[in-house]
C-alpha cells in the first residue's frame, strides 16, 4: 500500500501547541508531529485490520495512544 505524503501545515501545528499553552514552539516540532501522526495512523490501521475491519475507528486510535 502506497502512503501519500500528507502533512499538517507548520502553522497549524504551532497554533495547536500555543493553544495548549506553549509560549514558544521550535521550528522542528511540525516535522516531528507529522512523523508521530503517521506512526499513530499505521498503528490504528493495524488494529482495525486485526479486528477484520477496513474502517479505522476512534477505538483503534485509543489502543495506540494514551489519552489523558
């Protein structure tokens, strides 16, 4: 399966961190976030496939990411 190069825009990532309370955000954060999101997507897809589904659900995400 071919992975498309879809990335969250740098400005969007910075806004997200600032909204979360960060005073400053390093320029390399956006690339790191994009790599992490791809790995999360792969894990959620693996979970859905293991359950015999083609559709990825929020429950699949919760199995990959701990949300507090």
